[in-house]
């Protein structure tokens, strides 16, 4: 009888500490993502340019908000070798597909998508941003020309030329420049030096990374030539 009681006790303990305990809960791994900034600098003709919405198939990801005549925004997007992204523009009641394509996006990388030129036939530029840290005391910057206005532009940092021959739909190499709490860049029309488009001053801190965009067209009403600074990390403060 004692043996039966002992056996019964063993069985009960086994059930309590094994069979009756809940199975370990498997927590699904977070889906890998990449970072994407969107810059929309087409002529502001409704219903196209009040906002830009980014979709992964039919799932809303993020939207670019209005910054004067240029829209820009940043958000996370799925990473993978066949990521289908659709960019739509609209004014809240009307949405139009601006661009759709399949992208190869590596997890944790940083990318930018640019739209510029005429709203009826915009250019599209897609780049991977080099987020390599610059040397101490330096910052990294590159330039994008989204202006369909005629002209080839040089770029000055203060009074020093850092880039030249920037044409419509072109992206410059990455330049390292000294950090400055009162940084200022100027686009200068190479053929007509009196045509200048300054950025205004901003904090370009040590280790800062940014993109500076030329946009607009002096031949389009309410959309004259302008520049925008796209900060890619916290060390660039506008």
C-alpha cells in the first residue's frame, strides 16, 4: 500500500511540475525594417501636392508633411529583397499614385526617395544614404538637384566651393566639411552667378549627416527656386 501511495505521489508531482505547466510562449521576432526619407519637390499644383503617403501594398506606412513648398517625412519601411512601395499624393479627398516600384531594402540601412520637376512628369531619384561617421570635428553632406529650372549649379560652403556642375536630377558625392554652429550653403547658377539660393544658417554639428536639396522653378508661379536641408541624424539641427 505504501508503494502505491509513493507511486501516486510521484505521478501527481510529475503532473504538477511538467504536464500541467503552460508551454513556453514563443514571441515572434520583430520584422526587420529600414529607414526611408521622402522628399517631394514638384510644382505645388492640387490635387497632387498637399501630402505624400507611403504604402507597403495596401498598408499605410507614413506620410510626408508640408514644409512650405516642399514635402518631406521619414519613417520605417519593411526590409527585404522584394519590397513593394507605392507613393501617393493627394489633398485629403483625392489620391493619385505618384510612383510604385519593388525595392531591395537592407535591414537597418537608411534610404531616401526624391521627387522633383514638373508635377505632371516628375523625376524620381532613389539613393542609399551613407551613414558612416565622419572624422572628429567634421560633418557629411551631399546635394540633390530637383529643380527643373534651366541651369547648372555650384555649391558654396560659406565662401568655399565644395561642389560644381550639379544638374537637374543629379546627386552629388558625399563631402566631408568642418562642423559649424552657423553653417550655411549656397547654390550658385554657374552661368548666371547673380542667381543664388542660400540655405540660411543651421547647426551642422560634429558627426552630423544631411542632404541639401535644390528645388523649385522660377518659371512656375508660387514655386520659385528654394533649398531644403534634410537632416539624417540628431547632430543636424535646423
